[in-house]
C-alpha cells in the first residue's frame, strides 16, 4: 500500500509542479525519487538502469524523427512556404474558421500516418498565420492540436495507422478497421463535442478581450510580410503532399515506420529547399538552427518516458496490474478500465495498451466478447488518461507552442482527457446494455 500510495503521490507531484513551471527533467527526477523510496528500490539501479534506459531508449528511437521534422519545419518557415499555406487556408475557409482548419489539418496529417511528434513541427507555422489573422489567443492552439492529433484519428476512426489502433490488432487478431460502424458513430460524437468546445472557448476568450501573441523571443517579422513576397501556395503544398503521400504509399516497401518517416521528411525537406532555393537567404543558418532545435524539443519527452519506465519496474506497478486482473467484470469494462488506468500511470496510450494486452489478451479472446468492439473501445480508452499533465506529448506540444501547463493545459485536458473519457464510458455502457 505504501508503494501504491507513493505512486499516486509521485503523479500528483508531477501534475502540481508542472503547473508551477518546473521542467520535465527535475520534475521526473523528483517524482522518480518518491517512487523509489516508497517502493524500496535501489536508488542507483532505479536511476542508472530503469530511468536512463527509458530516457536513452526514447532518444535512440525518435531523435532522427525529431531532427528531420525540426529541419523540415524550419525550412518551410524560413522560406515562407508554410506561411503561404496558412494564407491559402484563410482564402479557402476564412479567418473565422481558423480553429476548425487547424483541428482538421492536424487530424488529416495524423490520419495520413504522421505521428504526434512530427505533426507538431509541421503545423506550428500554419497555426501562427491562422491564429494571427483570426486574432485568436495562441494558447487555444493547444486544444486544437490536441483534438486533431490525439483523439479521433489516433484512436477512433477505422484504419488509423497510429499505434493505438495497431497494438490491439496485433494482440486480438482484429483488423485495423475493427468495428467500422461503431467507430464512425463514436468519431462523429467526438468531433461534435471537440469542435463545440473549441468554438465555445474561442468565443469566451474573445469576450474576455484576449488576443493573439507571438511566442516570446520569436522572430515575428517572417509573419508580417507582404503576401506578394511569399512563394506560390500551390508549390508550397508540394513538399507536404509528398510527405504524406510517401508515408501512405510506401509502408509495404519500407516496413520500418521510423525509417519511413525520416526518409519522407528528408525528401520533403529536400523538395522544400529546391523549390525555395532563392528564398532561403542564409541556408546554413537555417539548417543549423533547424537541426539544433531538435535537441531541446526531445529532452522533455525523454524525461517523461524515463519516469514511466522507472514506474513500470516498481513493485507497486505490478500490484496495480494484479489488482485490476483480480476484478471479475465484463471484459469491456475490464479492458477499458485497465487500459485507461495503466495509460494514465505511464503517461502513454501505446504503453498502456501494450501492458494491458500483454496481461489480458488471452482472457479477452476466451471471454466471448466481440473482439472488434473491444479493440475500438480500449483504443479510445488508451487515448484518455494518457494525456494527464505528465504525458510526454503534452510537454512537447506546449514547448513547441511556447506555452506552459498553467496557461494552456486545461485545453488539452478537455480535448484529450475529458471528451475521450466521456465517450468511451458512454459507448462502453451502451454496448453492454445492448448485449453486443
């Protein structure tokens, strides 16, 4: 009980001090110490083996993606291509629909196979243009990006290439299009709730007299240019279209997802350079700054994943899994509850799904439950409590947007925790009542 209490206290400490502006590294080291002391773990082993294994493992697996993504975003921004895309969206949809455009653009990219860790770099310059023109407070972009990247296209829509849809298919033997009718119904319900909330917040912020502001220390001059000086919008879309197209069409040729993303980003970056050669005034500075920005961007997620790895190696975490396993409940309830709780503890939807299904998949298969429905429900459950304040993705998106937990986390909470939580609880209940 002391170990489990320590685990809960550690997560509470993470949430509290994240709001106070403490960085991910000192924060996770402190929370990790609480877990270590309350679980009787060896101090040196816990940090040197478990914590660092998580930190280095995430860095190794994702650094090339971060570097390629950061360079692509920097070249698209410095060349004016991303800004031209932003203005084209305004021409198509109008300033009043900036929130919807960011939501849908982010969703389209993630449904095309681009991960959250990549999309945040690709969408940032577009957000700056759209929100500047619409005079929308930048902090609301947190909610738009969370809604687009971490809800419908990550967990709910059939055929999503995201890990939260792939992992259940691997363990349960279900297709990526599992429960298509139910999936689409839930996706529509989520979209209505998400977009309704974002528009309500936009109106509330306008009524409060809040306005758009640039990121502190950012060179805003690139966003204040005459549109006639920008590159062609049609050509500006080419690198982005090639990026998404390669990820969608080359999965069978290059089955390694990381390698495919890095290659696609590199090709898109090369195209952006060629198409905008004369517009990149100081190419070496752009390249240096783009690649260098990957290091601070990946540091916070590394620290958060490191804490999650330490937690998974604690005795109390094993007891939590055993406690859940001891429940004799409907498999839909066991699956969604276990996935949500474990995802919340680890701060990772994919981590929560992996651990849940490693423990319960055989039990689920033999339960007689409709595995396609179970697949969809647990995928949505994974995308709920995974976005508590200690989530790696939250730290990344806030850092890239120049925001912090105190002024912006509530938008993430509603779009990526509350709404997914409400929808999976309602639809799980409905499935059980209908006897599906």
